[in-house]
C-alpha cells in the first residue's frame, strides 16, 4: 500500500510541476496569437510582406524606447528615419520581454497622407536585443480599419 501511495504521490507531483513554456498552440503560433511565420499583414487593403526594416534607439517622452520601422521594399539603415520608405512604425520599450501595453504602432498609407496610430489591441515580444539587432514577434490588429501585421522579424539597429 505504501508503494502504491508513493507512486501516486510522485505521479501527481510530476504532473503538477510540468508546464507548457513553449507558448505554442500546436499550429506554429504562440498562445497569444502571434505567428512564428515571417512578418506580414494588410496595409490599407493591400498585402504587406516585410522585406526590410530599421530599428533606432530613441528617447520618447523621457523614456528609452525602441523605434522599429518596417518596409516591404527591402530598405534598411540606408534610408533615413521616418522616411516614406517605412509605412509601418512600432515604438516599444527598449528591453527584451513581452508587452501588451506601452507600445504604439502607426500605419501610414503609402498612397496618401492618411495614417492610423494604434496604441492598444496588440502583442509584442522582443525576443532578443543586442547592439546590432532586435528580433521580435508582433501582432497588431486595428479595430477601425483592416490594417494588421502578425509574425516574426529581425531588424538591424541603426543608431548608437
């Protein structure tokens, strides 16, 4: 009887200690809905596949922030900050971690002066941040338009 009780106790202890730290839903997506696929989405009704980016470290409202700008034309640090080459911009804390707030995303219409800023309704995970690059996953869905992005990307850090 002691052996049966001990086996039962050990089984329960092992089951209670196990956890799913993979943050994966079994379909290649995290439990938070962020895709592990390359970053893509819809920008003002057009498919947008991220093919270039630049990241800059900036002070925004007195805080050290990371500004990531996304391009579908392969642009990177050779293009100036906030140029029309980067229609999607993400401002987030300058640290590794998972964020659901304190992040801002702007979708700029490449065919007009229209833009949309989103400050809620998304998830960002800064997977790694070095002096040279930031690897991240993001999911943003605009509640008022069909602008959205979802996926994983690595951007070069352009500023010192």
